[in-house]
C-alpha cells in the first residue's frame, strides 16, 4: 500500500483559501455587488399546470415607483413556425418563444407569464404581486403514458404526430406525441421467446 505521506492533499488538512473570509463575514457574493445602473428582475409564474390566459392587467405594477418595465409575451417578436436545428434535434422557434413567456396558454406549473424590471429586487417582487392574470383552467395530464393516449388533453394544438415523409392525413388531429420511433435489430420476438429469463420493469426518471 502506498504511504499517504506521498500525497500533498490526501491524508492532510489543507487550509481553505476562502475559509477566513467566510467565517469573518468578509466574503463577497453576487448579491453583494451593485454596479451603477443595475436593475433587478422578478417573474410572475403560473399556479396552474395547464390553463388558457384570458387577460393580463399589469397597470398597477407598471405604476409602482421604481418599476422600469413590465414584459409579457406581447413584447416578444412573433417567431412563426421557423424550425431551427439544435444538435441532433430540431425545435420550433414559436414554441421556444412561448416557453420564455407564455403566449396563449400556460403549459406547466411555474410557466413564466410576465417579467418585471425594477430598481431593487424588493420593488420587483412587490410589483409581481400587483399583476392580475385571469386564467381558464384546462385539464392537465401528469403522467407521460396518459399524455400519449388519443383522448388526452392536448397541450399544443398545432403539433401533430409526425408521419413518414412528413405528409399529414386530412383527418389528422393534434397530439402530444410529436414523433414515434422504433429501434430494433434482428428478430426481437424470437429473442424473447428463446430467452431463459425475461425481466420487465418500468423506470421513471427526470427529464434528460
């Protein structure tokens, strides 16, 4: 076994370079820095998992002293249905824009609806509380398998399940399933039939 004395750190008690500043309160964090002209932002987020936005009134927030601006999706440029390649996949720019600030509907709890810029973080947070949003709650699905069912509530009415060649049948209906891929090699059914053991499990993971 290699002696620990040969190592510079392992087996020792190194002095933390930031230890003294932290225990004495001298450490400087991001919240301690206030450059000239700095403004602060706060977001208003949806309490609903799925709802239509019927009305947004931010007049009281805009009138609060110290508020520089209140932004909603109406302040973002319309992106159309431009498709942009992102690495191995592609994304609809209109959908990406709607994820910055909800345009017509909120699609998940916490979806940003409005943003406030103000002279202090406290003013920004207070202004957010003054924004009035009228929602029309819609049915939501909280399970991916339920979301894939034909009768599931649809989040984006302009998304259809992709078909080979890209053509959509005349009777196509909006769907939560954008595309369907099947990957296999060889005779999978025969492989399972010949296997001594077949183990089947379901796993839930966070978004990848």
